[in-house]
């Protein structure tokens, strides 16, 4: 049986302070602000982005991304993913 892990908090970052509506950079490594290495993952582990207006209305967005190996083990670089019907809220 493959374990399912849930990450409850997500940090959405944008370059230049503005993102295209509904577009996120799905990664856990984006220096200087994001470095969230996951321990205990190896070959064949994947990560998928789920998003929605509430925790009870989540849907998969984009394809699964494989965790890196070697020096990058514990990190994933899922790339830019468009999320329909979603705009980031930027607050100070």
C-alpha cells in the first residue's frame, strides 16, 4: 500500500509580486524563500497539487511530479500549474 501524505500549509510565491491569475509555481525549493525538503522519500515517490475553495472541495491540478534523487532528494519541481477559478489574495 502506498502511503498518502497531506501537507496542510502551502506558501505561494510569485516573481515580481504579481502572478497570472490562477498560476502557481508548484515546488518545494525556490530560493531564497522556499526550502521545504521532505525526508523519507525515495525513488518512485510522487507529489500532486490539490487545490480548491475549501478543504472539502479539492481537485487535482496538473500532473504528478516525481521527487528528485541524488543531491536533490526530498525536493520536487512541479513547474507552473494553472488553477481554474482561483486568484491569489495578496495581503500585507
